[in-house]
C-alpha cells in the first residue's frame, strides 16, 4: 500500500506544480481584467458628468424645442377636428347650452333692473363626458409618444457615455 500512497503523492505534487504554473498567469490576467474594468468604469463616470454638464447647459432650449414641436400638429388637429361633421354637431349642442345660460343671465339682469325678485334659476353647467373620454385616450397615446422620445434621450446619453472620444 505504501507504493500506492507514494505514487498518489507524486501525482498530487505534479498536479499542484501544474496548477501553480497556470495559476500565476491566470491571477495576473484576472488582475488586468479588474484594472481594465475599473478604468472603463471611471471613464464612463467622467463621460456621464461631461454629458450631464452639456445637457444641463442646454436643457431650456431643448425643452422649448420639445414643447414647440407640437405646434403644427396642434393646428392640424384643430383643422381636422373642425372639418368633422360630428364635431360641428357637438359644438352646436354645446353652444345651445351656452345660449340658454346667456338667456337666463339676461333674464336675471332684467328682473333686477325692474326691481322684481329674481326668480330665474342659476345656470346649470353640464359636463361634457365625451371630452373626458377623448382626453383620456389622448393622454394615453401622447404618453406613449413621449416615452419613445425619452428612450431616444436615454439612448443618446448612453451612446455619448459609451463613446471612446469626442
């Protein structure tokens, strides 16, 4: 049995020697990788700060441009909306409510002018639910468009930070 133990001991010693021979370069390569990762992390942090400074210096113009970018679309919307027969009918319906209010206000004024007790009731305001539904849909779809814009901003920042130089 001692011959077997001796053989196994020699084999373990050879394998340990091989491990020692390979582990040195492996440790060096791992250290080099960590150093490169740390360098890249620091470079990206510097680029992030640089991008932040540039963006902070231009945000007002960018925000104004973004806000004004919808002006033409707004006008096209109102032009298209005004051309729709259903919208014209809805405007007529709402105008009738406003006309009633004007008549009631004038009647109240007339009663006060001639010294009568005002018996004309106050104007009732009717909510236009169709507008709430349109606004709800509009907010949902416009939020999706704004999210796409935001993804572009994030991608722009990431591309800048990831870039190797100017």
